């Protein structure tokens, strides 16, 4: 049987490898991936440009222009009208040996604000009373310290606005005179 079972080397095409196409499939695949890559880049760029335009819509006026500096940043201060008719008065400090304080306070209010001017004029007696009580509560050492002057201005401004005035607001306080004379 060994002779009957001869190997048939001629398979009549069975078991042969298929013939190659000569490499013609590589170039179309490469071109396909290049086109897909370019398309993806174009889509990404378009989406980014549209997103940036949407985010920055209307913000062209917000760009920095040194010629458009507002008053807030330019360092200019508001100009006030000043009520100077309170006059100077003399009081004693809150010390064991009281010192004499001579003070002349001026009240600054918004320029051309007639209502504020009228209210300050109508409440001059109350404002003087507030100032008298305020300075009587201070000691000579506090009043002599120049570092406290801004604090006094803020406290006086807030006190008059909160306790005396009802419809108007004082914007600034200035001391025309603030002298402390201690007894020896």
C-alpha cells in the first residue's frame, strides 16, 4: 500500500498561495490616511476659530488702550464743594489733666449738590454737637499723633453720615485747624 499511496505533488492548484498584486494597495491606503489626517486638522482649526470668536464676541472694546484710561486709574480725585461755616471751636480732651483742643472742620460733599449743602446748613447745630462729643472722647496723645488723622476723618465722616444726616452724604473731611495744647 505504500506504493498505492503515492504523494501527489501536483495538487492541481490546491494549497498554492494566492498571487500578490504587485504592491499596488499600499499607495491608496497611504493617500487615504493622509486625506483623513488633513480633514481632521481642518475640522479642529475651524472649531477652534469659531470657539475663539464666540468667546471674544463683543470684547473688542475691552482691549487695553492707554488713551482710554478712566478716572479710576488715572489718579484724579473727585472735586468737592466744601462747607466751611461750622467755624473753629475749643474743647477739652478726655485726660486726667485735660488738654485744650482747637479745631476747625470742613465738610466736603459732591460738587453742585444743593440738597446736601442745604441739609448741612439746617443741621449745623447737630454737627457741632457731634464734633464736640467726638473730640471730647479723645485723649491729647491720640490727637497729637499725626498717624491718627486719617482715622479721625473717616470716623467723623461716617458718624455724621450715620447719626446726623438723613438724605445726603459727606464725602470728605478736612481739618483747617487741629491744635492740641497740653496743661503743664
